[in-house]
């Protein structure tokens, strides 16, 4: 029996377990997946919790429900990955698991403790995050009775999971305060380390214009050094200060600590891999999928989905002794909620930045790219059902894994 | 694509002012780009960071991130913001003749 070991039963790990269980011969391959937490979170749904659109129950299900028959699930933290011995040491009972091939899908996590003043006595009082279910729920409670003031949304450092989520949060906040009848009493500021609203120039311009129309103030190139929770201000390394009444932080994102313990990661515990095949340059039988990988595309579920799809096909070639094809192009496809029942869609890859145009989808689309439409909002809302019922189970979606230029306007 | 002319030698730079070919880089070019970026004089403290970035760039083929620099070049984040104000990772990459640090999309 050949042994495939997957670390992490989040979005990427669960999808690849489902897909490879179907593709690999059950008489020849044993698949094991390890995770330390019982609950699977639909992370894109966290965004809607602060505004009362989703509740906690809408975003959680047991991980076990998504692990197929024929895959062994072990609940345990991982102590150490030992690539030179092709084995992994688990924390629980000191168990050791040997592997022939290893897929690391241990994700990215937020670390508010890395920014002085952030996770101290004002945490969940005047300072919140929405990248955890606890933070999103606490913020929902706070917003129900908030009377207005200065709302500051701050990204500590990039990369972050779902880089459009902070923008969505701001646009939904604008809409939410309108609905509450207190928009004129709220001042919204977005402080980001990036030079503009978004990383890529054309999308940054379009999104920047939308934020401008909504009366949202963007402070670019703001690299936070610390929070002063008593004076209620954030201070940057170059000593700019922004005062707030309510601070919503997107804390530093880092890869799992087991990556650091095992000496596999970069300065943020993300693991360098070939950006087209996900194979580790150091260990030919180790692959990294999802947010754990250091590749120059978004840390997002759609990327994990396209990555798993191309990787699975490639893995079948690899185990038969063929070269891997450089088939993953960095494709990301993200709905961006913009409030008032509308949304945008961006579709891009390593080489092509998000462009305006139309995104064709037979039977349902087209969706509008980089422009607001109600259709995009419904696309986003429909996505939760697709996530639980199709995506996680590793089933086919009618979306090509590689990006296409069809419908995109390439002249501005 | 445009060109930067220095002592009669022309060097190719892209739309954002980054060198197209890192091997064309010289210390004089660094000083020239630094001036355009608003740094009148490169001190020993600047050079320590630039030299680290050059070395990292030549070995890895890409520009280091801010965190990589502060973790490895013996300079604090506060100091690097003083040396290369406003977007230090991007600024020092440009002065070091490297490509823009990989965007975080």
C-alpha cells in the first residue's frame, strides 16, 4: 500500500482528500488526513456576521461530514514534520505516521498578539477582528448598539487571507450604517499598507473610485507599529496617527506553527513551492496546497479549488513517473460584496490582473467584472450552498480551472 | 519601458522605475535612483540594507519583503522607515536594482 498523508482538513485539505480518494485505487492507496479541530468554518461567511446577515450557525459544520469513506481522519495537533524521514509526529500519544507523499494544507491564521496594544484590555471592547468566528460574533453584538463615530479598518500586513474582504467589510459597513440611519454620524477610514485600495493597478483604481463615491477615506501606505488602546489611535512606523472610536483590525496572518517547528517556512511560516505545480523545491514528495503555500496569488478558497483541481490531475501523472505539467496559472475568482444588494466580481491569475468586462457562465451568467451588479451579489449568496454541497466534496463546478480572457476588456 | 541615462550610459527601466536587468546595477545607479526617490544621500546605514537586498535578490531572483529585511539585515522596522520613508520595501528594491517585491494579492 502506498501512503498519502494530508495535514489539515480545511478547505484545501478536504477538497484534495475527496478528489484523490475518487481518483486513486483503493487497493493501492491509503489516504490519511490529520486535523486538530472538529469544526469546519465557512470562512467567506465571517464577513456577513457583524452585520447580522449570517449567524454563527450558518458558517459551521463538523469536519467529519466532509471526509469521504476510505479516508482515515485523525484528530490531533501535528508536533513535527520530518521530511528527511518521510514521517510526521503527532502530538496525541506521540504517534508517528509514515508517508510516501505528503500534502501540507495547514492554512493561515491571524496573530493579533504580534501587534502591540491590539489584543489587550480593549480587545472585543473597542477593537475587533472579523477573521475569526469569535471576533465576528463579538463585533455583531457591538454594532447592534453602536451610536456612530470614527470607524477605522486596518490591515496590519500582507499577505492576508481573502485580500478583498477588508474592502467588502467597509462597503457593507457603509450600507449597514445607512440602513441603521446613522451613516452621517459615522466616519469610515481604511488604513492599508498597500499604495492604494487593492494590490493591482486597474482593480485598485476601480475599487478606489467606488470607495470614494461611498465617502470612504483611504489612507495608503500605512504600516501599523502599535495601537494605543487608551488614547484610541493607531500609530504607524513613520509616526502617522489615526484616531478611532471603533477599530476593526485584520491582524498579521501567518502559516501554522508546525511549519516553523519543522523548519519548512519563510519569515511568516508560509512554505515556498513551485507556483505551477505546488511541489516543494526541497522535497520531491511534499506538496503544499491552499493558504499554507507561499505563491504569488490570493490566499482564497477559489484559488485552493482551482489549485486542487489542477494538482489532482498532475499528481496522477507524477505517481506514474511522468513529469508534472506546469498547469496552475494562479487563477483566482472572487465576488466582492459592495453593499446595497450589489457586488463585483474579479477574475485573474499570475499574469493577468483583474480587468473589467463580463464573466461568462453558461445557464446562469454572465456576471459583470469589476462593476457592481445585483447578479454578483446573488452569485456570492449562492456560493455558500455551493461551498458546502459541491466544492468541499471535491465535485466538478462548471468553472474552468485555468483563467480565460473570454469577456474581458483589455483596452484600459 | 523607458531609459535612465547616467554618465552617457543608458539603463532600461520599466513603467514604475524598476531596473529591467538587475545586472546593469551599479552603486552610482543606486545613488541616482535614490535621489529620484527623495533620498539625497545614501549613508552607511542605507548601504547595509541595500547590500543585503542585492545579495538576497541575486540568490533568490526576487526582492525581499519588509519582514525578510528586518528579520535578517540587522535593521529594525522603525529604522528602515527612517532610512527609506513611505513604502521602504518597494523603495529599497528599486534602489537595489531589483524587481518590485511580489504583490500580495
